[in-house]
């Protein structure tokens, strides 16, 4: 598995389908999903499905950090409470007076929380038997009532995804379903521009296949700047610059075909990567299929990129298109399709 690299630029103007006051936004990352307040935005990410973390924060003092790692094979449930008190202030760690609360959540066995009034944090630790991981959540807010509200809205909605099922991803209004064999390699969250790249690697480090999704928002403004064909060439040029670092190249000519999808009209482009040196040809997938879709309903330009060595990309691209916006109320499955 590979480590994810993240560049985060907070953008509170990046609207999702549930940015209205009082509603919650879905967040799904590396096999975890939860519902969070729209005021909390991704501020940092690191790691992969085995070891990793994500941080959410708002403009004030509140926020939460999630950390996960593989559970030990011997009695993982018994170690949850011991981890629960790690990092608390010495004055607060008085087990005779501190109250440990067990949270009702079917994804964990168990999920417990304890409050540290001195540091102004609430810690939750749980063992998720489905994926065999331990999750630690730290809620931060000066007011104890606000911390408890964060615990109730997020901990109760936490869902663990099995590692052998298609993985659901959601952030900043971007949601899609990725194949089971892919893991996060890179995430870039910029103002109005989101990019996630997932890869499947062999033990030797060769990339067997990859999926990249990039969304440009708002689409109306983007299309005033340049046409769909120009955007396709622009986005592929960005990819080509990355490929130079990987010793591969794409053809300079961009020959696009019009397509129609459930989300809107778009363009398709096929490419065959060629190694600059023969020794590097096996390190990146040879065949690549690119879709650029204008999604007027969600006001986005969506670039989907599927690459693998076998020239059988259409079925994987079709599944990727169908799984777009699964977390949106009017999406492919809606929130009820994920149990959150």
C-alpha cells in the first residue's frame, strides 16, 4: 500500500448539496465514512487504508482528528479502553471519577469515549472488526456541550467499510465508488479544484492500474474561460507534466469523441502511454481512457481517468461513472444506499 500525499486549501465557499444550515455533509475516506457539520472542512490527510489520519476543522476552535491503524490479533477489544486514556492530561486521568461512555454503533465492538475538561478534548476509541482496524477520534472545543454535540453527530454515524468491497469516497461534494484493489496515492484539494488518484501496485512497486478523478467548480465559470475541448487538453497537459516525472509520455494530439452519460454530455479520449526508456514501460499502466463530463446538475466539470495494462477500460469507466455522486441526495444511491 502507498501513502497518500495531500495538499489542502480550505474553501468555505465550496458548496455541497447539504450546505444548508442544520444539515450534515457525508465524508468518506480510506474506508471510513461519517456525517459531519458543513462548517468542518478537511484540513489535513495522511496515510492509507492501513495507517492514516484525517483532520477536520472550522474557522473557530472546534474540530476533530481521526487516526486509524491495524488492531492487534490478541484481544483487540480489551485494548480499546487502555488507548482511551492515552494523551489525556494527568489531572484528568482519574479513573475513579472519569466517566467512560459507550457509544451505540454497530460498526464497532466497542466504541467508547471519555472527556478531558482540562485539555478541552473528548477522545473516542473503537475497534472495527469488519476491517480489523482501531479508530481513534479526538474532538476539540472549549465548551464541553459542543464537544458532546460533535460526538453525537459524528461517532454515531461512523461506518467501517470492508476491505473486499468497492470503496466509497466523499469530500467537498465529490463522491465516487472505487474498485477494491485501489488505494490512495495522492489527494490535492484546491480552491474549486479537487483531484484524487488511487492506484493498485504490485509488491515490486509497479502500478497495475489507477483511477483519477478531478472536479472543477463551478462549471459555468470554467466553460466561460474555455471550451470543453480546451479543458480536456488543459487537464491532459497537467497529467503529461506528471508523467514526465514517471518517465512516460502521452501523445500531443488530443483526439476526442463526444459521449453522453447520466450526468451530462462530455468528451472521451483514449491514449496509449509509451515509456521514454524501455526499462520504465512496466512501471505505469499502458492504456488510458479519459472522460470529461459537464455535470450541470452539480455545476461541475468532472475528469475521470482510468489506466491499466490490459486494454479493457470501458467496463471500469462505466462503473466509475455510475458510482458518481453516491453521497448526494439526488445521486446514484443516496445516503440510504450506504447506511448513513
